[in-house]
């Protein structure tokens, strides 16, 4: 079977023929770069057919020709990546009544994914499928929760041994969930940085494949399909894209999806990205504000603060050392976007609004994103006539304390 894709190193341009080779290379080009773009032989004109609104796919493998799985029998799926986009008209009313802005507000709720009800499900699905197809027997990762839980379920389904390294303050419910799939959890004595070091030591000592993080081409290729879903359900790309950010796979993947489409449809426009962080862990916001103040000098993206042991209730947004800022910041700048800060102390208030207006429970990272829309209005980041897409992250299933906090004294 002829390969339908290849990987191309983003640094030196070396071509890697397939993921089997990429895994044998320890997911690293000889030049030392761990980032590679997947390039497909399929004609992107086919996207026009795949994104017709009459399609109602069960999962993101609807876009099989633009995913690096060769044989459909290897697909491991729990119905993820093709979730209905909702219109939240109460936010449209807020924009109109308080700010005089006529806009359309759509929400892509990753808590509706079928695996672990998080935005990590599509990446876990593609990883499990590729590992199954290419004979990978074992995998490890350092995680604060969502990645670990999603991968635990999908890799268990594929019969792949999985070892997770988590920080000392890992949520007990998350640890139990991972172990319930028969996978191994090692809770470290230190913080997330320490967990990453222990995971890497395990990887090197035992020659076990390890997650390469936010630039992992598996994660990027899975998540880039959200671009196709926006086209299918909205009929066009949104004008504004709002997302909470810790590492930044979402923005990286959105940019990859747009770049892929632009090879055939050059008029495809990258949405203006508004990336949100809470004030208790906002190194990307601080780095961006510093760049703005200095007028974006050459090398601005390499300057950002490191927050040691951030004290935040939003564990999955607790990345104090934003190693992806040099990649994410130029994408945001290219989009004409911005980084915005919200107050963690106000998250309970915003969670109650969502509960009241939509009768759903969202996790704290999703609420950071939701609060970011309000901040975007306040900062005049949304204009008349714009289509705004809010990409929320996770439900409240594994954030019981946060859920209690906004349910009390309602």
C-alpha cells in the first residue's frame, strides 16, 4: 500500500516516510528537531465534499484521507472530534446589550467528546490508532490529568501499556480513573516539572516511546481536523477564535489546518486568535505584554517569564514554563490576535452563569475560556458582524471541588 502521507522536519526539511520510521527515530530528526509537519498526497479539493453540511460523521476519521492512519481497521474511536457546535445566544445578547456589538457566538464543547469528555480525546484516539498500526507496545507521558486520562482509555482499548507520571498534587479521582483502565500511575514527590523529568528518565532507561508534548505531530494532526469541522458546521472559518492556553497545541493545530487548506484554497483566512490564561499562571500573557510594550523586537518570542510552582486551582492550565511561546506567539501575531488575562477569583461566578444559562457543568479550564469572551468584549477585541468560536476544553467530571464551589450558595 502506497503511503498517503510523509513527515517533513520543520527545521531542516528532511523527509521521513512514515510514522513507523518516525517512531524508530525516537520521534526526532537527525538535526535534533522534534517537530515535523505531516504532508498528504490527497487533493484538498476533496475537503469541499467532506465539509458539506449534509454529512453527519460519527468521529473525526470522516477526514481519513487527511489523517496518517493507513488502514481503517486500526482505528480506535469512542466517537470524538465531530461534536455539534452550539450557538450561545445569551452571549450574543450580552455583546449587544452591554457593548453594542452584533456578533454570532458559537461554542465547540470538547466535553461532548466520547472518550474522556475532554479536548485530549482526539489526540489520544489518533495516537492509539497509530501505535496499533505500527506495533508500538508501550508509551509514557507526564501529565496533570486530561492527557493521562484520555490516553489511558484509548491505549487500553488498543492493548498498549501506558505509564503516567503525575505531580504530587494530582487529582485523586484522575489517578483512580487511569488505574481503572489497568494502566500505571506514578505520583511524583515534586511538581509537574519533576514529573516530566521522571517520565523522561523512564523513557531513556526503558526505551519506551514518550509524548513529545504540544508539537507532537500526532496531536497536531488530530486537532487540526477542528478546522474541517468548523467549515462543515459553520460553512466558513470563524473570524475570532477563543481558547484557554497552557502549552498551545490548539493554536498550533489550527494554524496547521489552515496552512494545509491554503495550499489549495489560498483565500482561507486564519481566525484572529484570542488566547486566555488565568492571573495565577499567565506566563504567556506576560511574555506577550512585554513584546507589545517593546514593539515586537526581533527575537521577542524567546523572552517570557517562568513561574515556579504556580498556585492555581486550574491544574491543566498550570504550565509555568511556557516552552511553546516561541511557536505560539508568532502564530497569534500573524492572526492579528492577542493574549488576555482573566481573574481566577472570578471563575466560580462565570461557572454559575454557564450553569444558569445552559444547565451544564464545565471544568475550570473551560470556564477560563468562557471568561475570556467577557474580557474580549471589555477590551474591544470583538467587532460588529463577526463570527466568534469559543473552543472550550473539558467538563467538570474530574473537578469535583470546583463544581462544589459554584454549586454552594447558589
